[in-house]
C-alpha cells in the first residue's frame, strides 16, 4: 500500500545499513510487507463494478479519457454542466484499477 511504502523502505534501508543480521527484525519487516501486499490484493479483488450511464455525454469519450488517464499524470476534462464529469470520471478511474494502492 502507498501509505506503507515510505515507512517500510526506511526500515529496509536501516536494516541493510546496520550490517548486523537481526533475524527477528528481518522477519518483522517481511511480515509487514506481506500484510501490506495482502491488503492491496484484497482491495483489488473487491473493487466494485462501475456502472456507466449511457445518456451522459462524457461516456461517449470514455475510451479516450481512459487512454489519457493511463498515459498522463495530469489531464484536464472540460465539458458542459451536467455532462457527467463529476460522476463518471471517478468510475473511469475505478475501471482502470486506480486507487487500489491508496492513491
């Protein structure tokens, strides 16, 4: 999980630089990494299936928007009020498995 990444990386670096082979600490770190990975897998398996409303204009460009989200860090989506930007963009991201790691 993203929330664990920095802390676990610091612990790993500390153990590597300490030079001593503290088996208990290595086992604890391995356990924490496994728990974080397992939690991420559970989230991935339990993602709800998004429902796209066919009558919203933003869904006509859903494939283009998904492609842009995959290819770029930041995108800007412009559309008329009521076109479905607020309701459908999070569902497009969910369909792309975004947010599984906690971002």
